[in-house]
C-alpha cells in the first residue's frame, strides 16, 4: 500500500495551527468501553473548536491494543464516525490522527488500520525502538510513511522516549511524507534540536510544528525561532498543540490559540506569558508531575468526571488510580484559576453530546 500526500485542505489546516486534543478512553464501572460517553467526548472536542483529534495515543491508553481487549480499531472508528458526521454537517475540516506504536510489523498494521478507516496521518511513537540505531529509526519511519503521512513525535525520555539529536531530526524531516512533528521532550535544548533539524532538511515550509511540551505550552506558541543549521537560516514557529492537556478545558484552549495567533502588542504577549504559568501549574496537577506523571491519565479523567463527561476515572489497568495528593492539587488549581476552565460551555451542551 502506498500513501499519497495530505489533501490540500487538510495540509493548509494543519499548517495554520490547530488545537488537537489527545482523546481519552471512556469506560464504565466494569472497565468496558462506554460508547455513549466516548462519542460525547469527541462531540465535545469538535464543538469546542478543535481542529483535529488524535486517537490511539497515550491518553487513549496503550492497552486498547491487547488482543483480549481489542479496542484499537473500534475506538478509532467511533472517533472517525463522529468527525465525519461533524464535517459533513459543518463543512469544517478536522484532522484525523491515529497513534501508532511498536516495532515495524505492529506499527505497519496499525497504520494500515488507520488508513482503511480514513485517517489522515499517524503520530509515530519510537519508544519501542529505544535501543535501535538512528539509521534503523529512519528506516522504520520511512516504511510507515509509505502507508500514511507521518507526524513525528519527540517523547520526553523520562516517560519512555529517547534522546533524538539534531542530526536525527534533519534526516527524519527528509522523509517525503513527514507532515508535522509533535515536540514533547520537555527541554528547550531538545526543542531547538527539532527546529534546527527541520530548517536544515530544507523542508521548513512543508512540516508543521506542534507543541507537546505541557510544561511550556504558551511560550512555545509565542516563540518565533530564527535559527541557522548547516548554512540554512530560517524563521519557524510552533503553530499549534497536540496535547493530552487539551483533552480538558478544550474550549479555553481554542480561545487561547486564537488569542496567540492574533496577538500583536507587547502587553498582550506579557499577559499571555503570565497566563502560561497558570496553565503549566494546572498541568502539573492534571498530569501528576510531582509523582513522575504516574497519574497523567486519571488526572485528565478526574477533570472530565467533574464536568460530567465521564462517569468515573476507570482505566484498563485496574491498578491505576488517583492519589489524595493529586486530588488536592486538582482542587487547588480549579479554585485558583477559574478563568481557565470551560465548565459553563460543557454544562450548556452536555445533554446534547450525551444524546
């Protein structure tokens, strides 16, 4: 199977910059898929103004791929149905991104599944190849790119990623069907490595950069990088975000990105940077940063539960739960930054999403 480029409209939409939430998994008390609430979450993101949705990623829980669970394709298909219905009704483009993991055989199977379901691109995790050479990683990515366009993924080493230097990203970006990169090393040095790699590849105009740096969302979006790499000099921006953090308070995230994209005055930039510290503080609570991110999924679930979108915080891993300390932190940021939540928007629409 060979992959063509992104449709022109989707390519332009991606490069303009969008809010792309990483889609959670809605389960009932028996830890089985709650299809009604799964669909409601997708409807929430679409009505909130998300320009794309990523499914089958960490926030969706990697366990959906286990044969005894068998939820990878069904969960992708549910999101696809809701997105297609939305675009048919509104005419608005929405980027469908599927998370792909594992070594080449597994990743190829998952990419083909996503392609068959009409997804536009895959977010390619390299965590399963942590011990392989950079050359092998490029070979792996090139093979998957023949199935669907690629969104590269720099995952922070602290949670399963590996260090990928400037030279790697320069070669990765030369893969013709790479269309975007999610930058999430939680490091300014390594973030710059990615941007330099894009510049040096000669493809800066055709690869969209998205932040996954949950600790630096607003600053990433405000920064214009002006870098020199191998004699190539260019300006490049991170245009949007593909974030688990944006799986909650999504309406507010859309308003934030709109504000960033239209800001001009120095005072507004200063105000946005100040707002960014509040968002980072909230993310620390949701993602359980003080506990090495162990509660990152259940923290997101807890916020969605409080809003009524999820019935509970259950995950496929019965040993995963939320600590009293994380609950206190979520209480704290909810009270400290009421301007960040979108509870009113959810309250006004939730009955329709849960129809």
